């Protein structure tokens, strides 16, 4: 299990979310980056951004994903593909909300 923003998300749940939203498959888990980010509204965002090598996309070979609790019983998984303008876990977490999300019931 992987801990994300005080919730636990299994790798299979990340795989499912990435496949459902970005139409890619995870080839490898490249690790976790701990990110602290001051948002424009002044709120500090802290979380773990998971980095995955993906296959099945024409332009991207990497995906960044993180979980955010919605309530005690559900979590949203944000997932974005790496691009020329988005090339790190820190940059990916600046996107709020991420363009592709999946909500899971815990």
C-alpha cells in the first residue's frame, strides 16, 4: 500500500485510475516524490506524487498521480501525463484540479 495525503491507496487502484482516465497502462512504478507547494491562494499543499512509467500513449512515457481524500469513505486520484510543459512531480501537483481524476470509495 502507498500512503497519500493521509489515505492509503494500493498500486492497483492507481493503475485502474490511470487506465480509466488516461487510457494508458503502467509499466513500472518509478517511486514517490514528497511535494510541498504554496498555492496561489496561500494554502500549503503537501502530498506524495507517485511517478509511473506508462505505455500505450503516443506522446507520453511518464505519468504523475496523487490521491486526495474527499471524505472518510472516498478519495479522488489525480493523474496527469508528462509533457514538455509538465516534466516533474512538483509541476504536476500545481494543476488544481488535475484534468483527469477518478473517485474511489474506500
